[in-house]
C-alpha cells in the first residue's frame, strides 16, 4: 500500500494487485483524469473512491 500526498500518480505497470493513494489537497479534476488514464494504460482501474476526513482516497486494482 502506498500513501501519497498531493496529486495521484500514474502507477507502475505490473505493480501490486491493489494500490491505495490519498490526495490531501483539493482534487483537481484534470490532474485526476490524467492519472486515471495513465493508470488504465498501466493495467489499473479504480476499485473504490471515497472521501475520509476531507481527503480523497482512491483504491486502484490491477486488472492485467
């Protein structure tokens, strides 16, 4: 499990089955869209997305 502040990352191809990221700042829709598309290209999809304590938490699942 990785814990990051700031923007979401694009992930690594063939990484762990699940990865968790926390965005501790305001969520930028454009940056999130870019990260989500990079994640998809790297074999991930969103398994769960929620807010907790004012933070956005995203669980990515590797589908390849």
